[in-house]
């Protein structure tokens, strides 16, 4: 029941959104036109009704005045007596000369005289205004002398009502046409005024859309001409954009200083670490000389070996940090044509003694030439293959393939191990992120920078690095970089250098 009530409330809320998708300028125009239409309809009804009543009253008054005029003329000319009519020729001319139709009835003998070819006004009625068959009929009493109350006849005068109805119809048509015309003009005026009023808001919307697309707040809107609320909003928006631009510049400068610090610190740390590592190696060699093997010496050798392992790990970590910092600050190495298939073969030869019973297979049937830094690309393939060796069980086959796909060169490292769970895919290339998979043989021993370096180098070369599932069911790491030469036709492809490498 609660769900049903909720759906009813939602439908009621949606029904109140009128109109749902109209722009504000159309809503303003519709409201102004609607209000104008209501006012004009009310005014038109009032004016039309008053005018109609006035026309009907005037029409009736004219008809009644004409019948009274006929009664007076008949009385003055003695055209009727209590017993008979007077000069019938004169009476006929008088009744036939009116604009309409007229007749006279003798009260004494109820004889009615009507000119030939005139309209029959129906049976006589009491004095006053009446209607008969679409005609307005006025009846008046005829006396023998002025001021007398005794009537000797009834004279009637009638006019057709269609003339009056036509005049009233024209009045209502004029009122309707005026109402619709004024409503249309109000709507048009509302659209023009609202569009002019909403023009600054449209500029704000365009600026906001541009900032959303480019993420660049360094935009300045034109100063408004007026001094209304919209102008104040435009000025406030400009101030906000100015402050955002300043904040962005400060943040970028801070990040740049941070990257330079990391790069410089990594560079400076390499020298003392190299010195410590060299001294530890000399000490380890000295301690391993014949004749120096006793218990204390064995403990010293073990301590030195532990220090050597820690120093080597720190050296690798500093080297990785230095490489990432250089890529972040845009200080990349020289770019020359490099064959990824040749680099892949060198990596396979380098790691084959350390493969721990893994079978590394090369599948590069043709040259895969890119324009890049050979040492960095060597590091990419080395990290990917080493990652597969470290995170798959013994006996796993690792396939290192390369090909040219259109204008992109592709290096693919695939295995038939347990694979990478999909929930790890979004963060597997992040820095200092280490995932322990089901086939890991070196849990917790990595620095979490190997795959991050792969993505950083790929991006610095204008490419991408992705992870997925291989056809064999294991993991698949794919690096795509713009190709320099198409092996099918040997034509060098011109690619734009990434911004960070300039």
C-alpha cells in the first residue's frame, strides 16, 4: 500500500511540472499570452454584451418610434373611424412607404388592413414590442384625437431581426479577432523580451559548458550593458572564474614544484645509494674470503646480505620514482625509431634465466616500429613480463606478441595463468597499489610501481595501457603506441608528439 501511495505521489509531482521541457523564454511568453488572453476575453465578453444589449434596445426604440409616428399620422389624417377605414389609397401609400411592413386593425369590427406584397406580422397583440417569425413588431393604439384614451384601432410596424443579428455577429467576430490578435502579439512580445532578457543567461550557460568540456576556467564573459540581476550574476560569475583560474594556477605550480622535488630528490638519492651498495658489495666480498668463516663472521655476512637486499630494493624504488617524476614533469628521453619486436626479443633473453620454469614465447612476425625512447620502452616490456612471471605459477606460458594495427603499434603480454579478477582492473595501474592474486609467488615483495610505470611511459608516448583476459583464460596486458612505420608499405607515419615531451 505504501508503494502504491508513493507511485501516486510521484505521478502527482510529475503532473505538476508544466510544461516539463519548455525553455524559460517560452514559458514566460506562454504565461504572458495566457494572462493577456484571459483579460481580453473577460473584457470582450463585457463589452460585447453591453454593445449587444444597446443595439437591441436602440433597434426596439426605433421600431417603437416608427409605429407611434404611423399612429399619429393615421389619426391626424382621419384614415380610420370606429366603423370604417378612411381613404384607402392614402392609407395604402402610407403603410407601404415604411421600411419594413405595417398594418392597421379596426377595434370595432376586427377588420385588418395590410398593403399588398407586405409581410404578414401575424395576429394583433397588445401595445408594445413583440417578435413574430423572426420579425420585431411594435404595436400602438390609434385614437380619434390627441390626448384621448379611447382607441379605435391598432397599428403595427415590423422589421426583420436578421439585420440586427448580422450586426451583433460582426461585433462578436471583431471582438474575437481582436482578442486573438492581441494574444498573439503578447506572445510574440513575450518571446522577444524574454529572449533579450535571457541572452546573458545563455552566455553563462555556454561559458559553463565550455568550462565543463575543456576544464579550463580561464574564460571571461563580456561585461553586461545594464545593471540588473542578470548583470550582477554575470559579474559574480566572472569573479568566480577569475578566482578559480588563480586557484588552478597555484595548484599547478604547487604540483610542478612537487614533481620537480621528487625528480630532484630521486636523482640526488641515487648517488649515495649507489655508494652504499658498492661498499656493501665490497664488504660482502671481503667477508667471504677463505679463512674468515666463524660464527661471528657468518652473522656479519648475513647482516651485510640483508643490507644489500634493502639497498637494492631502495635503488629500484628510487629509480622507479625518478622515472615517474620525469614523465610527470615532461622530461622524457630522446625519441628515435625503435623496433618493439626487437626490444621484446631482448627482454625475453634477459629474463629467460630468471623465468622460474616459465615458458616465454615470442610472437612478433613483423617489425613493429614506433618513435620513442628505447630504454623506456624496454622498461615497459620488462615490467609486463616480470609481472607475469611473479604472479603466475610455475609452468605458465607467457606469450609476448607485437603487431601494427592501423596507425597504432601494439605490444601484448598474455599468459594462461589464473588471470586478474575484474574488480582489480580499475586500479591495477595506480601507483603503490599491490594486488595479491591467486597465483602469486612473491606476495608483498613488490613496490607497487611496476605497472604504474608501464602506464606512465605509454601515456608519455601518446598511447594507452589496458588489462583484460587472454584467450587462454589468463591475464592480458596490452600497450598501444602510435606506429612510426607501416610494415606493409614502409611509409613513415607522422605522429604528433605528446605535450609532455616537448
